[in-house]
C-alpha cells in the first residue's frame, strides 16, 4: 500500500507559513547595515538611546535635566531653534507636576495648512530605577534620527512640522496636557504621530486615535506605504476598553486632534522596571519604529491633513507587507452573504446526498468538546501553575519571563485535544459534514461582532475561504489537501497572531482565550486537519511537544540577573503617632525584604487607610514596627483661613524641610471641595466648581526643585477639616539615616508603586500657638495668688488657641 505523506507535508508547510509570518512582521537589524545620511539609521538612533539612559531620569531628578539638555543640543545640531514650555498642570488622574516640554518647528512652504506633529516623551518612570530605554528614549531617538535623515535628504515640505518632546507623561500625561491646553501651536496641529513602548521588544503595532471616523486616517496611511505595517482595527477597539493612555489621548480628548500611535509591547516584564535599558531593548523593534516614521513623515509633510478627517469607519488589518481595509458598512452584509452561501451549499450537499443532517449534528460533539475542555484545562491549568509557582505573582504585569513557553505549551496542548476529539468522533469520510458546525459558529460570531465590536469585521475573511473549500468539496465531491491548505492560509495569517498577542498584551491570565482561539483556528482549518490519517498519533505528538515546553518553562521558572524578581520596601513614619514601620507590597517575601520585616511580619492592613493609586491596585501587605529616625517633617502653613457667609476659604502651603519627590494629599470622603487649585492649576477637564474625586485621594504632587505645594479651595463652613499629607522621598537606598543592604543581582525594585521611599504621614492642621503667661502683682496670699494666676493664664491660652 502506497504511503500518504500529505499530512506531514501539510504540517511542514504550515510551520513554514507561520515562520514566514512572524519573521516578516518586523524588519531585521544588523550592526553592519549601510548607513546613508539620507536614510534612517538604527545604529545612530541607538547612540541617542545610550546617551539618554545612563541613569534613571524621572521628573525631579538631576538626570532628568541632563536628558532635557541633551535633546535640546541634538535639535540645535540639526539647525533647529528650540523653545521650552514650563508650567503646572493637574491631570484628571489627580497628578500635579511642573512639566518642561521641549519643542521646535520646521517651517513649511504653505502658510495656511495644518501642521504635522511628531510626538514622544522624554521622562522615565519613577520609583523603580527604570532607565527608560524602551519607554520612551526609543521614541525620542526615532524622531531625532528620522528628522535628521529628513533634513539631510532636503525633502520639501508644504506643511509645518512640529517636533514635541513632552515631559511627565509617566505621571499623568501632564506635559501633553500643558501643550494642548496652553500653547498656541496646539491649535495649528492637524495630525499627530506618536511613538511609545509598553515593553522592550516585538513588532510595533499601529493604533489610530480619533473622535470621529477613521476612514481618512486609514486611506492616508495606506498611501504612505509603510513596508512593515502591523495593525488591525480590532486592536484599537480593545485598546479603548482598557485603562491605557498615551500623550495622544490628551490631544484627542482635550484638543480634538487625531493621530497614529506606534508602540511595541513584547517583553512586558521589562516595562517600567530596572531592566528597561539598552541591553534589553530589541533593536529590531527600534528599526520597526523607524520604518514607520520615514514614509509617514515624507507623506504627511506634503499631504492635505484635512483629508485625514472623516465621518466613516473602516475595518483594516495587515498581513506581511500588505495593508487591507474596507468600510464598516460592509461587515454585516458580508456576514449575511456568508450565511446565505453556507445555507446554499448545505442544501446542494443534501440534494447530492453528500451531506447528511445526522452527521452534521454529530459535528457538535468534537467541536464543542474540544472548545470547552481546552478552555477549562487552560484556565485551571494556569491557576494550578500559579499555586505551584507563587513567585509568578511577584511580576505585577502578569507576564512571566518564561511566558512564551507557556503560550507555546498551551497552544500545542489545545491542538492535541482537537486531534483527540476529532479522532474519536469524526472519521475522514464525514469531515465535511462536521465542518458545517464550525462554519455556523464562525458566522454567528461574526454577526455578533458586527454589532458589538465592528473593528473585528475582518475575521469574516477566513470564513469565506473556508466556504470556498467547502464549496469545492460539494461540487467536486472530493477533498484535496492542497486546496484546503491554500484556503486555510488567510486563517493562519489573520487569526494566529492574536493567539500570541492576547496574552502578551493582557497577561497570561487570558491564556484560556489563546487556547480557545487555537481551537477555533483548528476548526476553520478542519477540511485540512480532518483529512489527516492517524489523528491519534498527531494528538500524542502534540501532547508530548506540549509536555516538553511545560518542562522547559518549569526549568526556567526561577530568577536570575536580567530576569529579576521585583520586591518593595518603604520606611513609613506616622508623625501624629510618632511610630515608624517597614512595609512592603510583596506577597512572597524574599531574603532581602525579610531582613527588614523579619521572618513573621504582621499584616499591614491598618496602614492602608491612606490608599495610594496603583495600576494594579496594590496595597501594603506586611509591616514591622521599627525605630523612629530624625526625619525633618514638612512645614504646614495656613496662608488664608477665613469665613464669609456659609463658606470657609483656605489657602494652605506645605513646604518640605528635606529633599522630597512627592506629596500625596488625602481628605475624608465626606468633604466637598470647591474652586480647588494646586499651585495655581485646576483639574484638567473639571466640570463645575466642585472637585471630582474617588475615595480619599485628592492629588499626587511630583516635586521639582523642592518647590512647595500650595492648596487653595473653599469648603462649607460647617465642614470639619480632615486632611492628611504623605511626604515621600525616593532615597531610601541612599539616605544616610539608613544602613541599607543592596539588592542581589536577581532582584529589582517593584514598578508601578511607590517604592524605595522614606515616607512621612501627618494630619493637615494648624499649629497651636504658645502664649507666654502674664505676670501680675501679688494681691492675695502667696499660694492663692499663684493658683489664680495659673488659672487665668490657662484660660487665656485656651481662648487664644485655635
């Protein structure tokens, strides 16, 4: 009997297609690449990143000013005149900071056209010793190098080009808010191109931000001709549902200015951490950013930016080297057409006695069985792995260093389960009968998405190719594996990238989503896989491969230098009670934190009464009381405290008496604040006179040059002033009052939380005035006179004290 190798060849070809897909998502960088002065050079961009990321440079540090000066000098080297915009802004997140934006302008030949704005931020994340190489020195370097190449090419531009490097993006998008709300150039901007990062590698994804339709942006992006586009309209639909923002968000919300976001998100475990340095930055990702900038800069420097404004929305997606789009209006009709074609083909198949209703209905079992079992195993399997490896909870972003191995393992396990179910419940001769149920599911799914998530409208395309394979079978009464493979290529190119992207973007907690999507992809490829001989052997093979990847992941589940464990420590001094504590956010204490908290620390629940904002809602977990250090408390001065009618007018100044980096202000939730200002700034987007807030938190003030905090507001006369201040310095590891042991090389400060800080908390209240006793002549018996004098003096002090 002649052996059939079609299944082996098909698997080999699928692996080759997927290898091609992922290999050509991004351009490949080489140290020996040719560096023409008129083209973008990744090597030159790397030199900028290296220069800017020698040390952390968050707002308020000396290195922050060093980086600002470096950027200014580099722009001046290009012959550009730079200007600086400084001022306080209070973001709608409640973050107050004095931002320093750096900007310049390349004049265009047209006087009345809108300006193109190139945007990135130059501050790094605070608290975690982040060097900010990816986030966002890579964006700054991309623009610096791109503008250099643009100017050297002597490219003519009809539109003005504004280059803006914003400050304090990491604190609350404050620099962008300062520009959009207070700078005259903001009114001239017609389009923004923003470069960001939420990890240290992977492809750079393009997102469009607009308040109206995206059709204009889609059409103009297609005309620009980016060689390596990686994007789809579903990504932005999901992005809008998540608590993620960039500087471009401020332009869209506050200035009604639209634009493009470009960001790479792989290597999320390095995001905002000590490991965000040049060594961890993927150079291919940096080159990918440059591959976007140059064609877009050349195109939009001369395009009519008014053409980017549209009312209609387009579905769009990419496959290697290709950008495809069509109107949202097509999505629902395409779904109905697909449903109609399926009904027609099933009817013809029934007439020709190729399809049997009984066999069609039996297709529910392998499809739903694989779908449900895979989802449950993956969901609870990941929960079990967290129990087995509690150290995974140390990485707040939810993606472990061996996360890619887990993705691969669960995907392979899902394929194994699919082959198992179709082995026991679906013979080759009824494969096309059983294919009807997956087609129905996909069509119904697209119908649902057409109404609730139209950005996913491109997922109907693999269904049409599946219908094509189904139609060829119905009319030819034969199943050809080559045709089935060709018809399955769109599913591989369009759906498979989501299997990896979802857990990378949302964390390994959504691995079950990747597993379910793997089953759905297998189902749409059923004409190919269902025709495999010995599905049981394939199931066993994929199961063994999954086991190998699980074993590899478990072997690499520990920490090492470059793949560090995050930990946290704070010295917290309660000035009102004169008590001090070591406290942490960690759930799994290591040798370093135990050195301060002890082997059996107590719960820190009582220290969470003043809750700080955290991206992951982190709270203090453990605490241990320690000795009180001689730390200078801030001076609280009531500059104004007057009552007019039913209102009390207050102006309070909080002045540091040590080098500090942050103030957090809290107030009892019952208090209502009116006409609130902090250092002269009102809350961005505030509606009405009453301050909008959630919980006790009023604001976080990130201090620059030790400038004091001045609060000005009005409260109801009957309201009791119940406010607290938390003063923090980010110098625990270097403060001479503390003898701190350095972390081991497999440890790093926890990001996204106030960390490595010396913190003082105290009530905001007026100081008692001490009144000197008044001495009066003795007119009674000595003992009685002394008693009367003391009583009178005490009475005066009570009356004069507030």
